[in-house]
């Protein structure tokens, strides 16, 4: 393969001489690839071999696309370099790596480029100013979160009041309004949703009255024009949960589903439950696996999350909605984890359906 003009071939220097190209290139502490104008790999150093789990011999002369996804192919930058920070790069042999991808053109050698791959986690070095900025964002986010969460019960209250003014089901609607007003007060009292580390008061609860309440609140407010079906396992035992927290979680998921299907003629949400025998998952890194057999699912026939954010839906400030704050699902994740469970997102079935699945502990009897 032709080398770029001025490039030193990889031959070992005599032992008594200074380090040659091969020694210097191999010793670099950052993964580096050299790619020719035909996008074939010309060089790969030892750090790159370790990162990609491939030897240089296996990579030499191979198209870059045969080893890893090429962000340059997805985002063309003619005659320019390319930087993609904290990017997930898919490997053709399976799996992926999360790296800072920096591509630089080789001066005086058209078409040649070097690619450096930094482990994303290792490349983050936050100073005091960054810590202060993070603290400021957290304070702003907490205020935004409170406003976001209060909108859910207020929507139900407003809808119930409108129905009440028409003389419909007065007793049931006034009870709903009272319950939701109390929940607004509780939300305001608990502004430390994200910073309060006190354990929740987990007690055995029958989930069905809670799911029925959440369904009625949704239908009276933000989901008035959506059909909400139920698909329940009649033999589901009590779950170990916090009543207010599970209501917040289910209402958030119902609201997200109804907003995702706004304007969709056949909009439909299904509330489902199931008992998963043998289901045991570690709810967080470093924690032991524990049985989580109680499953509550919120399923909709909407379009699902944009693929580029699907893996980050439960991160704060990540949202697929132009006006979204990216806070609702972050709170859902925190509350479910505080109850010792997990929440998952998936696209399943034919045609594909959006599924948010909550897994909780069974209450001991």
C-alpha cells in the first residue's frame, strides 16, 4: 500500500539508536488509527488494538467500515476533520465503545487522516468552575422539575372541574379533585425529589386501585382523547412500593404516551400487569441481584423515542419533544429505583409498540 509522502515506514531501529516510528507510535497512550484516501487502515497502535480488541495485522488494509462504524460516513465533512464527543461507536464484530472520536486530516497528503479514540469517561476532567456550573444547573433543574410535576395533577383537576360544571358524577369528581390537590401540596413539600436521600416508606400495596386512580386522572385531563385499555393479571400479589411515588411514575408515563400520540387518530394506551417468575435484576451497579417479579407496563402505539436518544431517555435534560425539559423520565427512574425496582424502555411487537416496563419487589406475606 502506498504511504503518504514523507511518512516513515514501520521498521525497527537498531537497539543502540533512538526510538523509531514503530516505537513512538506503539507507545502513544491514546488509540490512533491512520486511514488512507480509500478509507483503508494503514496503521493502528497498541492502544487501538486493545480498545478494538483486534490486532494491527488483522486491520491493515481493511476498510475502516469493516472494523467500526465510521462517523465520517454518517456525517460527511469534505476536506474537514470531525470531532464527536462521548459518542457510541459500533464495532462490526459486535458490541460498542463510548469514546471521544477526533479525526484530523494529514497536512500535504490529501485524503489521509488520523483518528484518535479517547475513552469518554477517562477524558473528562472537571474543575471547580464546572462543579459550580453543574450545581447551578441542578438548582434550575429542581425548580423546573417541580413545575413540570405539578402540571400533571393540575390537568386532572381542571378536567374534573369542567365535567363537574356540567353536572356529571359530582361525588366522584370532587373526590378526585380533593385527592389531586392534596398531591400537589405533597409535591410542593417534597421539592427535594432528587436530593432527598431518605428512604421511602415502602409498604405492601394492591396496585390495582392505584392504577385505576391514575387512569381516571389521565382520562379527566391530559388523555381525554386517548383510549386507555387494561390488561391485568388477576392473581398479581401485593407489591412493595410507596403509594405517592408509584402514582407519580404511572401518571408521568401516561402523560408521555398521550403526548407522543397527539393528533394520532388511533391513539391507544394499554395499562398491563404481569407476574414474572424467576425475574431477578441488579437495580444498580454494585448492588446484588434481587427478585423483581411485579411488572407494570404502560404501552402505546405511538412512534416511540427518536433512535439517537433512546439509550439516554432516563438521563436528566434528555427529551425528544421540542418543548420538553427532559425531567419527567429522570424522576420516574429515580422514584422506581428508590422503591428498589427498575424501569425499562423498549420497542416491541409487530407493529412496534412503545413499552415502559416497571419491575418491583413483591411484598412478603
